[in-house]
C-alpha cells in the first residue's frame, strides 16, 4: 500500500504556494518535502501542517493507492502470523508471603 500526494501539490499550485515559499518560510524541512514528492511516508504532523495551511481535510491532499498485486486478497496461510506471536502468553507471578507460615517459631 502507498500514499499519493499528487492532490497536495495540485492544491499548493492552486493557492500559489511554491516549494520556494515552503522552504523560505520554513513550513516543513526540505527532506520532508522530498519525501512528499517521492510519495514516501511522512509524519502526521506534516499532514496537519498542510491541512492548516490550506484549510482542508487530509483526504483533500492525499490518496491511498493499493498495490498492483491485489492488496485486498487474503494472506496465504504460511505467511499469516500465528495467534501465539500476537497475543502474549500469561505469566504467573509468585507472591511473597507477607505472613510467616509458622508463627510459633521466633
């Protein structure tokens, strides 16, 4: 699965916000801008920054793009993660006895 930020760049262009302005005003770091151009993962705070700047919702600036190999297909049984790996085993804790078993012995 991947995310496309084409909508973001279209919206920036509609609002006359260039990459020069983004860098000059330090809206986001240059590395993050490069990640967006390459449709790589970015921090949610980056998405929030652009939503505030453009007065929009996340769906207005990004789009989910499923992989071409049928993302909705079931995972083959041998690749599925077993329940044991997901759910931690219960651990019994030993209690320390607060009272001595035999109170007659000093």
